[in-house]
C-alpha cells in the first residue's frame, strides 16, 4: 500500500499502537467502533498531530472528534 508523506506520518501513529497489520485495512476502519482509539488515545493522537504537523487539534470540537474516527478524515484535518 502506498502512502503520501502525510498519510505515512498518520499511519505511523497507528502502526506504533497496533502493529503493521493495521495498514492493510486502515482506510476502512472506524477507530472508535473497533476499539483502536479510546479517550486517552485521542489525546495522544491530537498531541502527535500537533508535534508532527504543528497543527492544533481541538478535541472538544465535535466535528474534529468525529473526524478522528477514520484515517482519511484525519489526513484531511492536517492537509
């Protein structure tokens, strides 16, 4: 599977957490429903995005929070 630089950076967060096996289906997953992200993981992901992209992620904003459910939506947040 081929990733852009932004996608690879986001994917790295999930492979560190779940292993490389997640890459095959990362675009299809709902990270909340699958139990991949819980409330503490959301904070870690927001911090990771801020560190890697210099972009503040307001996890109190429901639209932002919902975007963190899916890989492609996370990529759109930082692109």
